[in-house]
């Protein structure tokens, strides 16, 4: 049976384009066969429209459908779940497009297109993706215009233009709705696996791991300080504390038998002792920093913050080792606000179990180091003194700070301390902590990031992977956990200026920088400027668009409306929408379609109108002279002026030999003005 | 232009108190159009036609139409001469400069259409021989609007051949008094002085074509035409030919009024006599009233 | 979708009050109605689903997408409305027909201020017709109209509808045009021709002879004479070219007369006259019509026939 294609020819291209554009985000990340399927479908449609092929029948379409389902199962191992579901949706979208015969089918394809656009936003939420989706929407709208335009004069170009106009007019309305429509809590919980973790910190530390990170300029997180910004040397972004050492690798550990509720405080649960102490001290301190962190997806639960952080948003917990732990792994960009109060770490105590853990060392590692540590212990009066000696040791002995340390052999501690003496922060942090424990001072390794560069716009700080750092903390009686950074003893530049500067100041570092192709952001010319701007847009997108959640919205509405009540929101919404719609209505409906009147024509109608307003109404069919007579009848005193005007007017308007020039028009206007004064 | 004023004055001596109609008749002649006078008998139709002929020194003939008249009686006869074995043409009364076709509605449609065809084409074809009519050539036809018995009212399509239709109507009382006091009208007509000869008239009608009409004026004429077409009180609107006639008549009127460019007043002046006889109203309407109302409602200046 | 009768009557009366008939109408907001189409509701459902999705995934961009869909819908209200607003509609011509058959009315649409795309016109029980009008132009459509009985059949209420540009909304207006179609009386066969001139005429028609006049004699041929009247037989016999002369019957022409149909009902009289107009028309004999209050002079041709039939249709209010 011959099937008749009823979608008008001027819209077919739009429909094909819509299907293609909407599918691309999925095709790029999905399995290859999907692209193949779409190409096949578009090819068939093209041949059908060239009338070289009849539309495939039910049989073929069913086979294609079964094939698509089977391939989806083959590629994803299931048919449900976000990835597989979206892949299936995109395949159905293409297959529905294949069987478009009537206007109704085209409607279905367009609606599916909206959903496909929506799913693209599930997996990527960059400004670019959103712009792309708006573009897809415009193309889908062009299709809508096309299938509703069954006119012989219709043209595809005009559909696009009309759709663009409508879309552009909708965007301000969309923004109003976005800002004002109240965000409701999720009806049921859903999570989508987001971007796969890229480079990032792992939950353990062994030699070489952090130096690998240093070779990446990828963003780890952004920080936006409100108010004071701590100096660079104080910006230690704590991520993890590592307490267990097996001779090579440092790992997270908690004392045996400790419950989660004892060392993790989650809002709403019972406050542990240490938290209560922290809280009571919190309000006395002057030095405090308020900031927002926007973390890139890491697939890890730990979050980065300055020492002694207090989370201001939910969904995360404070651990006893003064760091934040998210409730779920960070699979999408996550923004959280924190208040850090640095000087109150002393109130956190050390239980005997913890002390035991913080002193534990592997049995047969670092024999020489232990000897050194014992010697320092004997010669020192306090724990602080021991740590000073250790730092002096690093400073005095020929230690080098380098990104490419030599390999360490069997006993990494002794090998580094006494043989190679070339290393990166993790080497120094690890061996310092080892020495401290061996000398009987409770110590642990902290990994995180140090420093961060400010954006050129001066708005926020960027912390990149190469800012990754490791340092130590030692327990001092009366002072609590105290940060000691042995790297600073070897390479003070690393702390004061950052890794880039530190490397540039050293000889091998400069070569290394060139090797790695890492350039400081601010070094470059135009390219750097542009990338700074892109970063800025991305940052604002993150904070203002993606971060516009319930809390943000209620703050915003409160500042806008005074109080957040449903009535006020509704009124604001109605007023804003009404203003915009009224504005559009004015331009769409009140534009005069008449060709513009010439100056001469306006002259006449002005006088006509004035005379009609002041005297009896006049008919439209009056010649200038008749108008003058009508005026003379009603205003005898104006008779002469009226006749002057009319004679001059008819000569100018009706004698083609004397088309009016500027001066004559001006004269005519002055005649009319003279006449005006006489009409009252 | 003085000649035109003089001509008007001359004719005005015998057709009393009808300046407007005289001016229209003169306009019609200048515009090279034929005139239809619709009036009761004895209103001075014949006097008017005759006087016009005198004033412009035109060859003048009058034909009284009757129902037994044949086309040949108007156009002429091609007579077969058995001696020469050839047809020879005997010209009919139509071969003149000003033909007064009296009571044209009494003739059969066939005779009517023979005359109307000659009017339109300004030539007569008999047996394949085409003979041009003299220059200038005007027909003044009269029609009796009341007595319909045994008449063939001219169909609308034929009325289009007449540029204008006027009616003289009864004279005003004081004019009638003057008329009664005056002598024999026929005598007076014969005494009229020629003002221009026929060549002069031809020249004048060429001048009509040079009267300037601005774009704005043409726009107005177009709006008027359009108004008749979009007004459903009429059976049909004015034809483009009627539009050209309207413009030409307006030009001639402007010339008679002593101007070398057309004003909307000129269009309005000739409008009823040009438009009315070409339009017919649907049931019950008065064409005159509707055409007049259009002048009121159609804007003179575009808006 | 039929409403119960009382409600429909109320609705009809309300519409009649709100939209009085006129010869020319320019659609304005008072006359234009607007409502989503089925697809429009479907579209809103999609927007709602995306909204729920955005809420559940806490995905602001999906929320934004659903707001964009909603905004498109709102903007589409204005665009759809605009497509019908300021559209002018007026009477055009009218094509009469016999009662029981169909006539047609011409509807002229004019666009003064903007172009109007894909406007559908129809009256109840008839098919849609689509038309687009460019700015400053006029377009016309002929819509068929069933003619139930003789007389003036007023134009039913016209529905003007459009879904342009997005098909999400339907905007429509009812237009009552003061426009009518004449329904001619249905011809009713009758043996007696109600005409002056009597039986010989009637026989002449029925015998199919050309010409109905009494033969009077011959005269010599004058150019311009109808060649049908030339005495060709005589010419062949060498008597020269002569023209047959006929005498016209009394009165010269035929008059169909209302008052010759005494004893019949009004409608029946009209039907008989209608029948005879159709019978006389092909004869090329001028015929006239006399009705009470109207006399139409004899003539021939299509226009004449229509004029006579129209007169019969509009009887007695001409």
C-alpha cells in the first residue's frame, strides 16, 4: 500500500534537522550503533521523499524496533536506569520519525524531541549544553510552525524565523518563571550517575600519587569568599586525614571500636561531646571565614574546607578530624557553604585509643629513622621542640623539592631520609609524620589542596589539581592538633607562591613546566583572557543557575518581596508575567499595518481631526477646499486663514509640476498653525 | 480657455438656468465622450444638442428612433447595383459630426447595438468595407425615463458606451418665466455664433490629455472605484474602463474650469454623471443616493 | 459535542447579541475566542512532566526547559490571537440557485494590518475551506449554501478559525454576515404559458420553428439583414437576394404575467413562472415579466434570465 507523506515539503528538512540535533548529545556518548540507526532512518526517509522507496511497512519497522531494544540490552545490560532508558528513548525517537505519515505523527515526534532534550540535560548541565538545547527547541518549534502552515506560499526559512522570534520572546518569560516558581521538594528521590571521576585525590597516599596530580590543571573546586580572604599561606584545604601507615601507604583509619556517631556529627542527630565544645567556642572567635565551595564531581564523599569547618547547608557531616563528609559521593557539581573558624582546634581532645592509633608504626620500617627520632626525643623538652628539630633537619640537610623524585627502594622512609633526599610534598609529609610518631608525638598526614589562584575578575578562587598537597598535623598538649608543613621547610616558595612559582624558581622545575605544557593562567595573552571569562561564566552559571535551589530561592524572594508567602509569590508571578505579556501584546497587536502617511497627508488629517474635535464631526470625503469651507462655516473668523491653507495645500498636493519641498511644507505647517489658533 | 467660457455663455442663452448641465455636456465633448440625456420630452434636450453643434460649428443631424427602424437606417446601405455587379454604399445619418439620437430606447436592441458599436469604434463596417466616421464624432442620445411601454431600455452593458449621463429637469420658476417671455427657441439657436470650429475642438480635446493629475489624485480615483466594488449595495462595481472615463472626464472638467491640473473637486463634479448609469443597485436602493454617499465616505486624502 | 437544547438556545442568543450581523466586520478581541487544542493540552502535559522530572532530579536546567515550554505556550497565545485579530470579512457576490439545490455566497477577507495565515472558514454542516491573506490584500472564497425554500436565504453564522502558528491553540470567531442568497422558485411544469401573445406562441415553441411571427412578404435585401431571413430558395431560382418580412405579434414581445395564473397559490404561481422563464430562455425571443409591483422589460440572455428569476425569488419584497 502506498503511504502518503502529508507533512508539507517545506517542513521535512526541519523535521530531519530536529531529529538529528536532538539526538546528537546521546549519540556522542552512547554506543555507536545508535548513530548508525539514525543515519539509516534519515537515509530511508530521504529516499522516500525522493520517491525512490516506499515507506517501510509494519514488518520492517517492528524488526527495527526489536533490534533497537536488543542492542540497548546488549550495550547496557538492562533496559531501565538512566543510561539505558535514554538510549532507548533516542532510538524510539528515530523510529517514530521513520513512520511519520500524518500531522499527528509529526506532533508525536516533536513531543518526543522535547523529552530527548530534557534527558540531554540529565547528563550535562553546562551553559553550552543548555544553549544547545534551546537551539533544539527552536528547531522543534520551526517544525511546529511548518506542520501548521498548509499554505502554498509557506517557506522553510520563514518557519525558522518565526520560531526564532517566538523562542526569543519566550526566554524572558522563562527566566521569570525560573526565578519565581517555588521549588518543591522532590516527590521521590532519584540519582543519576554523573560525569565519571576524573583525576582527583584518592583515599590513600603513597609516594608518587600526589606528584601525578600535579601534572593536571583540571579544576578541583572553586571557592567564593564572602568577606575576608585568608592569606595564601593559610589556605590549606583539608580533605582527608590519614592515620594508618603500612610502611609505604598512608590510609584512613579510626580507632578500633569507635562508632560513627562518635566521630561524625550530622545535623539533626545527637551532638557528640567534641562538637558541643567546638560549638561553644565558635562564637567567641573573631577570625572566621565565610565561603562557598563549588566542587567538581569526584565520586568521593569527602569535601574540602579550611580548618574547623561548620557546614551551613545540609547533606553533609562534620567529622572529628575537622573535615566535611558528604552524605553521597559527589557525582555532580556540588555547591556548599561553610564557615571556618581556624583557632578553635584546641578544644578537640585525644582519646587514649586515638593516641594509640596516632603513634602506631609498622614493625620493621625505618630503623634508622626511628634511631634519629629517639635521639631527638632525648635531647628535647617538648613535642614542639621535637618538631622544630625535624624541620631544621629537613632545612639543613641537602633535601630537594622536585616533581620527579627518584624511585624509592625497599624501605621508603630510610631510603628517602638518608639516601635520595629528593622528593615531593608527600615524601616530606610522610617521613615527617613517621619521625614524629617514632619520637612519641601523635601525628597524622593530611591530604588536600593548598593555595588556589584568584580569578582575574577578582570574584573567586580556583583550586586545581596541581594545587594538591600533603602535610602533617601533630598533637600538642594544650594546643590540640597543630598543622606542620615540612614542605615549607624545604621549599618555602611552594607555600608562599604556589607550585608554579616554586618550580619556576628552581632549575629543573622550569624544564619540567615546559615539558608538561603547564602554563600559569595569567601568563597567556588573549587565550588566557578568554578562558578566564569562560571560567567566570561557568562559575556564575554554577552559583546562580544550577545553584538556584530552594534555600537560594527563598533568600532571593525574601530580599525581593520582603516575606516569602504563597500569596506574595503568586502576586509577583502574576505581575511579572502580565508585564511581559502586555509588553509583547503591545508590540504584536498594536503595530499599525498601514503604510506610513506622508507629511502632506498627515497635515490634512491633523487639521481634519482638530476641526472635528472642536466643531461638528466631519466626513472623510472632504477635499481640502471643502474642509476649508466646513471650517469657515463654523468659525467665520478663520475663513481667510482656512482659504489660504486650502489653496496652498491643493496646489502642493495635486499639481505634479510643483511637488512640495521642505520650505513649502514648513510654510504649510505655519499656515495650519495660524489656523489652529482660530479654531476654538 | 476663453473660448470655452464664451461657448458656455452662448449655449446658456438658449438653455436657460442649466449651467451645471451645460458644463457637463461641454466636458463630455472635450473628453471625446458620448452623452446620454435622460429626460421627459420637451425639456430642451434637442435645443441643447443643436446649440452645442452651432457653437462648435459641427455638422449636425437628428434621428428620431422608432421601433421599426433597422440598422441600415442609421448606418447606411450597401446597395447592389446589377449593372456594375457591385455593391455601393449609401451613407446613413451616422456620418455626421454631432448626431442627436432622439429616444434611442424606442429602437430595437439590434438597431441600438448597431449605433452603439459605431459610437465605440468611430467607424462603420458594411459588407467588409470599413469607413471611418467624421472627426470629431459625438452622439447625444436621449431617453425617456418614464414612458416604458413599448420601449427597449438600454442594457447596462450598452450604457457603458456613454461617458456621461445627465438629465436637465424642470427649469426654475424665474427661468421658466424668462423662457415664456422669450421668442422662438429654434430661431434663437440659429442665431447663435460659432465660437470655435471643429478643428479647434479637436485641438482642445488633445489639451485635455495634458491636464496634469498627481499620483495622490489617481489614488483617490482608485479608492472611489474600489469603493463601488466593495460595496455590496451594488450588483457590480465600476469597470476599469469606467475608471479611465472618470479620470478623463475629471481632466476635461478641470480644463473647462480653467485649470491645468486635476483637483479632487473635479472628480467629484463629474462623478455622478459618469458613475450612476453604469451601476445598478440591488433591490430597492437608489443608485444616485449610494454613489453620492460614497463621495462622503471615501477619504479624499489617504489615511 | 451537542449541548442540550435549552443551553444551546441560550448560547445562540448570547452569540447573536454579542455578534450582531453586519455587512462588513473586522475581528477584534470582543469577537475572538481562544482555547487550547487537544495537542495544546498534550503539550502542557509534557511541560508538566518535565517540571516533575526537574523537581525530582533536582535539575534546574530541566526545570528551565519545562518553563521554556510553558513560556512558548504563553507567547503562542498572543501569536495565535494575532493571526485572527484585525482580519476583515465582508460580503462578496452571491450565486442564486433553485430552491432545494445549492447556492453560493462569496466571502471576501481583507487584511488591513498584517498577514493572516491558514484561516479556516465554514458554516455549520459544511466543509472547511482554508485561505491565507497577505497584508493589504483581499482574497475571496465561495461557500456553498443549501437553499431550503424560495426566497432570501440569509447567510448562516460563519465560523472563522485558525491554529497558526503552533497548533497549540485554536482561535475562532463567529461572524454573522448580513448576506443572503436568493433561492429561485423550483420550476413547476405547466402546459399553459402565462404569457401575453397567447397560444400561437406556445405552439410555435413546441413545434420548434425558428421565429414566431406571421410571414408578411418579401423585400429586397438590405445589408445588415439577418442571413437567416434571406429567401434562399428564391435566390436559387434567380429571383435575386430578398429578405423575408415578418409581422410582429401583438405587443411585439412576450410578457409573462402573474395575473394570468388566477386560482393558484403564491408559491405555485412563482414556480410556474420560473418554469416558463426556463422554457422561453432558449428561444431567443425577448420576454418580459409582470409581477404585482414590478415590471421587467422584455430582453434575452443569461443576465436577463437571472434578473427575472431573482425577481421571482425576492417576491414580494423586491
